[in-house]
């Protein structure tokens, strides 16, 4: 069945280091969305990628969608303590259903 | 409203009891989703409404789970004969027009359900 895998499960970095989380789908996706969930909070939408090979940037965050539309990545440059949280990808398949990855929990040490 | 609201924020019940969880979406949003999130996991899709109708209920785990949205706004998730395995945070999200266009989903704060 449809699966969206996300790695790593956890990442601990020193403030100022970079961070990347990867999302892989077993099938081609129509689009992919990224969300951030702070501890004790709910998922908050970050961005949506639709086109094959698309790259979008939001300040220190860079999002990529693979050429085959089956994988995606989120890269944070020079992490800050405010980046702490769990980052989820959510893939929309061709049957209009969203599948969330299991998330990457980011901890940033000051 | 300003955002998606969910009530109650916490619900503790005993095994075998019936519970109702309420979601009030953003005004004007036609699409509404229910997810279940267990500790350390991503949200798991349960059901998606487009207007008053359930467009996709394939995520409901079994027939103890049921959801309604009679007027195309507020939705209620109903769980019969609760089991300890139902314990999780139940998240509701709404979007302007639905998944076909990949709209942004706005999540509510969730209801933490604990079944003793």
C-alpha cells in the first residue's frame, strides 16, 4: 500500500549547523506538503511543492521535490533554537489522499 | 472563525464507553479532515469531507468509528465501545476547497483522548 517514509527519525544539532530531512514515497505523488509541529502543538503548514524537480526557499529553509515526484527534502541552513520541532512531509497521491511521513524530530542545542 | 477549533481539548474515558469529538473548521472552508496522531508518529488519515458528504472514509479503522458533518461546517467524530488502543490525539484540519487542488490544511489544536 501507499507509504511515505521519512528519515531520520531524530536529529540533534548544535545551533548554527545545517539540518536535512528526507521523504520518500512508494508511489508517484501529485504534490507534497511540509509541516512543522512544535512540542505540544499541532502541525503548521510550511510549503507545497507541485512540479517535478521544483525547489522553493523560505529564508533559511530549502525544499526540493524529486524529478520522479517520489521524494522530497527539507534543508535548514544554520539552525536556530527556534527551529526545534518535528517536521512532517505529507504526500498527496493520485487518488487525492494525503499520507503523512512519521516525521523528523529536530533538537537544536544552543 | 480565526482558526480551527476542537472540543474538548482532553477527554478521559473508560474502555467500552462512547465519545464524541467536535471540530469547528475555518469559516468558508468546504473541506474537512480528521486525523489520528499517536506519540512519535505522523498524523494518520481517518476521513475527509467535502461539504456535507464523506468523500473518503477509507482511513476509519473499523465500524466503531463514524463521523458526520450535517450542515457542511461543524463535524463530529464518534467512537463507540472505545478501546485502549484508541488513545491518541485526534486532529481536525480544514482547507478552502479540498485535496484535489492540494490546498493548505489548517490544523486545530487536537483532542487528546485517553481510554483507561
